[in-house]
C-alpha cells in the first residue's frame, strides 16, 4: 500500500465522508430512471434535481429541495400502512392534508400529501409508500412552502416514475467502497457492504464457478452464486472502519479484542502476533490455528490491521489448514493490493 494515511489528517474523517468522496452520479439517458448509488429504487427526478452525494436520493441545494429514498423489507409495508398515520406524522411536525392512491408500474402504493414545519422553515411535503417486489419503498419529498421551481405536477410525475431494479450491479457496489482491490488473487466477491466492507471467498473445488475463479483479477463484473452448502473454503473480509487506538502501545490489545470477535472458529491457538509493516504503513498481524465450529475441520486464521489517521483497515481471513501455504500467499496478494480511494 502506497498511501501515507488511511484518512485525512485531523482525525475528524468518517466513513460517511469517504463514502461521499467516492460516489459519483451514474449516467442515464433522458427519460430513464436514475438510481442513487447503491440503491435498488430509483425514479426520474424533476428537472433541477441531481443525485445527492450525502444521502440516497436527489437534491437541489439552491432551492433547498430534496427527494429521500428509503427501502425496507417487503413485510414492512403492512406495518407502515397501519402505523404511518396523521397522528404519528403530526409528532414529527408533518400535517397531512390528504391520502390518495398512486399508479405505479413497479407495484402498489399510496401518497400522503401535506406540510411540514421545521423550526422557522415551512415545507410542502409528499410521502410515497409503495410495495414494490421484494421491497417496501418510502420516498419523501420536501420543497419550501413558496418555492416555484417544483410544481405539484412535476413532483407527482417524479414519484409516479418510481422503478426497482433486481439488484445493484457489482461494479457499482465496488465503487461505493472507500478502497479498491487491485488483485483478487483468484477469489470471488461474495458480498459488499456499501461504503464499508467486502467479503471474498473461494469457489469450492469442482463447482461450476471454478473456471471463473481462476480468471478473477481485479473487480469481477458479476457476483458468483454463493454455494448452498457451507464449506470451509477460504474466505476474507476487508473493511474500512473509523476510530481505532490513538496510541501505538494500545494496538496489541486492540488487535487481540478484534481477533476474538472473528466468528465461526473455536479452539484458537495463537501462532503469531505483533507489529508488521505492510507496504509503507505500520500494521499489526495476528495468526492462529483453530477449528471450524460447523465441521470441526482444522483452519488457519489471520488478521491484518492497518492503522491511519481517523480509522483503520481490517483484513481477516479463515482457510483450511491443509492448503495454508498457498492460500496465505494469495491472501497477501489481496492485502498488498488494497488502496484507499484517492491515494492510489
């Protein structure tokens, strides 16, 4: 890793800041729904609004107008429908004037229209609640009371254009991470926690994804399917986390506490623990022998921590002991290719 610091100087940086710096709008043709980065729900925003860099939705800072998109599981629709009423919203300063159904190509929904008072500010308010496939979508719109840039008809048209995509493309998810991985070393992407972490894993020997696994270098374009039966094939987590110890002398205890949180292992016997230089950065390595909690197989476990100003990178991996030498070499290749965005 060539970066000198994981986070900007001053210690005030958070993942949210890095997330915002990493996000960029995704192009779309006129008339196509636009999906905020990492969101399965999108719409055609009214002219003047653009994708927000600080929340899932759209904004026009000049007019102090915004559209905020929130998603919940499909089962939440019935509960929201029952509990989201005029009385509940009144407690939040929202006065509902009417409730009406709305036509959606993506599913069923209804619209609450009213006004909101926040301190000295007065807004017109729209709240769309929709059951769309396997999601419940909540879309909140607020526009200053006397604003002329966003008439009712334009905002209703935007809400009626609500669309849902089956999944968020993997490459889009990877763009939301505050770091890049230049070499997957044969691993595949199993999951992404937007803005924070990625999980890598080996394709089980003899599976249909093995050929693809051998070709994996850099970011894959599509995620392979996770095996239906659990195996003890190698898996690795890479995460950017705010905070961490401020003093060098606290790192060993901090690393030990984090290592004890690694799930699905037991009978742990430490083999190595100590400071380690990773690229140009000081880090901390912890390695151990253990047993897999499900099958009882022998596994090896490694944790690398890379400390910076305002946060740290945590890389942990668990793999079968029998192939540890070759697997460790691949894990190190992944580790050494991780770079914070903006510092490549």
